[in-house]
C-alpha cells in the first residue's frame, strides 16, 4: 500500500510513517515543518520506500503516482503553537483537510482524519464517548484548534455521504513519547524538561484537573487499525486510565530522580477540567486498546529527552519565560461543578497560553 501522510514530519506523523514502512508499505510524507522537525524523519530518508515532499497542504496537495490511502495529521496541536498560528491552524483544518480529501477522492483512496479530544471542549459529560457533542467556546482563544477539527470532521463526513469516499475519523486523546518537542507546551514534555534541567515543575490551576495519557506506540497501532478498516467512526483513541496533573508531576519526578519543586500558576482560558475517553467502540470494532503502562512510557520518553541536553536547556528557558502569560484563575473560574456553563468571550490579552499549559492536545505535529 502507498500512503500519503500529511504532517509526516511531526510527532505523531513521523511515528506513523515509520510504522507504515516497518510493515512494508510505501510512504509519501508531506510537511512544511511549521511545527514538525526534520530530525524526526532524517533516519527514513535513505529508505527507497519513503518519499518526502516539502508542502503546505493548506495551499495545495498533489502526489504523483498511485495513492492507496491518505492520513491527514497536519496541524499545529499544542496550545502555544495554535495560539501563535491561529489563522494557519484554521486553514489546515479547513482548506488543508479539503485538499487532503480531494487527493483521496482523485485516487479512490482510504482517508483517515486525525481529529482530537479537543472537539469535546471542556466536557460537561464524563468520561467522554463519541456520541457526546461537546462543550466548546466557539470564539475563545482555543477555538482556532477546536473548531478547525470540528469542521474537519464535518467536511470528512460530508465527503463520505456525498461522494462515497472511504473515510475514517480518529479522536486522539493526550499522547506522549519520543519525538515530542521539549518546548511544545504539552504537560508531559514540559514536566520532563523541567525535571531534567532542575527547573520547578509548573502546574496550571490546582493540579486536580485530569488527563488520560496514551503512549505513542499504542496510539499508532490504533491509527493503523483504523487505516486498515473501512469504518467511519469516529473512534476515541486514548488511554482510559485517568490521572490528575499533580499525580503526573510526581511520576515524572520519580522517573527522572529529580529534586525539582512544584509551583502552581493560573489556569489558561477554557482549559478542560477533566478528560478521559470511553474506548468501547475502538475495542469492539477495531480490536484496539492501549498496552503500555505509563511508567514504561515515561521511562522511554525521559531517555529520549535526556539524550538531547542542548535542546533541553534552550527549551527550559522558553518554558520559564512563558509562565506569567496565563490569565488570572478568577477570569476563567465558572460556576460550581454540575452547573458549569461555557465561559464568555476572552479578551485579547487572555489569548496567550503558557508553554507549560496542562490542557494540551495530542494530535498532529
């Protein structure tokens, strides 16, 4: 099978390219490295089954020769990235998705979309199953990512209904592992970077907010299972084991052996309080569930980060410089649990999330 992977130079995209090659497929990787990293695919360039195209898929997307499947992973995916590139994030979720869909349609190819748990917003239903429609602030600072992915799902489903295109949708929950950028704003990467450099681990909010952390190898197995099926979904792909951010901090400190202290900062705008996937559909239909325990996943991820001390030092300084860029907790604290409403419009000043923000997304690069 010959697979076009958009965002193939990113965190998840590069792992998907590698997994496809490992099982004998050919890969065309498309990326403009707006948030990806050439290092992620450097070891693949000598493989004759791997082809790289430097391309902005929001502008145009063309692949010569046969295409059997298109995996659309291109998008900024962490709060600092999509808040720094709001229009680009909306463009890749809309025009980029449409270009990828048209490529799949021209070749009568299977199309899978890397969507996100962020489409559930700050959920009023817990845990989240695919039938839940979400609680998203459509004009808040995070909406550029949330709504881009919601549109991407809508247009993908419309192509299936209108053109009979073979479409599949994955909603990816927090994923971590090697090839994450130390400064990307995801909570796992921020904590590991801070612990290995002796910086305080920064928790945003009270640390009781929860996430469910899926190791990258597990997530990629899920994407391959979706790619090989003819199912639409959507499918939640994530680890259903829920942990507080404070618990994650302790795990990272234990894994690294760091003596770093923990400091608390205000919570960013619209940061979800709880996040945990229901994966019954993926288990029953795709035969998929995660296998990695978080202790082993963190051990592998820490080893990857520790092998790049220069990047760690630079990233630690970037994270440190962002800690005062969140908004006061009082600005985003809503009614008591059970009577929470969507927060109102944020001011321009509140639209900048910290590089260490805990409400980080998993999908994309």
